[in-house]
């Protein structure tokens, strides 16, 4: 049985963790990107489908190409961040299910059912995007997830060699600069948005 995490761990993952706009001038290594994947890949997805496909923009060229496809305010964040990750989703993730979920013929659940495949890819790549955020925080990094970009243009620019992949959202990554964030927005108590049935 797992033991509850310490308060300091919960703070790092949730309570004092923040979404950052800009970052300190400290590099993020390729080894750290691998480490994030090696943690986040263990987060649960439907039938272990793992639909997320990530492009890690680390070069200035890649960041500028992505920034040009985003809202101006987001473009500035992308260019200045050490890394920006494009969290994509493979709409034909099910082709990997014979390997990833060998217990049954899960591929047949999705093959030929485009609507179910799209819904499943979106839901589970969004989950994986959340795991990405938590993995980065657990490893001492900060993130700045965002929408506010042209999905079709990003798909054409970064996933042209993977025609079944579509972008979901993007996130900057680095060591957050506390001067770049506002006071934390409200987080209501349980009774405001919850009920026990």
C-alpha cells in the first residue's frame, strides 16, 4: 500500500507550484526531457493507448517557428523559454495497441470508428499532458501550458511527417522566474464545485 506524500511533495506538485510566463536563464538538458518522459509514461491511459506525441522545441529555430504560429503574447513566452513542448495526439494510436495492450484485440475497438478514436486520443493525450506537468514539477522544473496558437498551422509545420498526429496544447518548460507570475488565482473549497452522491 502506498503511503501519503509529504506536505513538501504535495506543495511541489500542487499547492505552491505555479504556471510560469517566463524563466530564469538556465538550460534544460536533453537528459531532463528524457527523464520527464520516463516518469510521465507511467500515468494511466485507456487500454494503455499512450496517444501523446511530443515535439520538444529546444533550438531557437524551432521556437521561432512555433512562436510565429501563436498569439503574440504567447509567441514571446515560447521564444524566451528554454524549451517548449508541443503535446500532440496520434489519431491512429490504436495501431500500437497489439504491443501496448496485448491482453485482447483492443485495436478492433477503434479501427474504423474515427469518432471514438478521436475522442479517446484527445482525452488521453490531455491526461498525458497533465502527467507531463506533474513529472516536470516532480523533477524540479516548471511549466507554462497554453492554448492560443493555430493548431492547423502547427500540425503542418511540426507533424507533416506524421499525418495522423494533431496538436492538443503546448507548454513552455524551464526554471520559473517568480517575477513573471501574478498572485495566485482563487481555488474554491470543495463545496463550491463538488457533491458526494
